C-alpha cells in the first residue's frame, strides 16, 4: 500500500532566517520555525491556539527565504513531514518538521523597494517545478 505525505501551511516566521551551506559550500539550507494560528469557538468564547512548526528550506528556495523574508513575514508553504531522531543523554528523542518543497511569500514587502518583492516572487516561481 502506498503512502501520501503532503503538508500545506500558512503562517508567519517566528524569527529571521539564517542561511548556511553544507560542507563543500554547494547546498544552501535554512531552518526557521513558523507560527500557525487557529481560531475556534469554545462555547461562547473565541479561542486562539498557536502551533510552532519547524520548516527546512533547501537550495535556491533557502537563499530566497533568507534574502527576502524577516521575522513576522507571512508565508505559504507546501512540503512533506520528516521525522528527525537522535539520542541525548541515553534517551531516544524525535521531532517532526516540515521539509518545504514549494513556498509563496504572502503580503507586503520587506523594504521600500517594490521591484525587489516582485523579483523575489518570480524567483520563487522559477525555483519550483509546479504550483499548488
């Protein structure tokens, strides 16, 4: 039986991205958490819940995220869940994160330069093979 692993999230960057390159300097990677808000009604009261989800961006998409987005920037991502496992102090640990396959910047620009935002959205389209 085959599996299906796809995640679509819209949220805001929790902190500004920090780009790094894997040894050899060829592959860019950027890991940044996003905050995803959910509002629902419980009885007569509106309740807001926030989930913080770690997202990993690779290659040209990582470079674009680092160049054009800052803490608080809204973003729409499509990707897949990945489980990281490790051992710390003799205990096995694990954590789910999202590996971004496509992303779209949402909302306004990072600076007063409108053409930079338009250019970045074109770069994102070029960095992905297909759309949502």
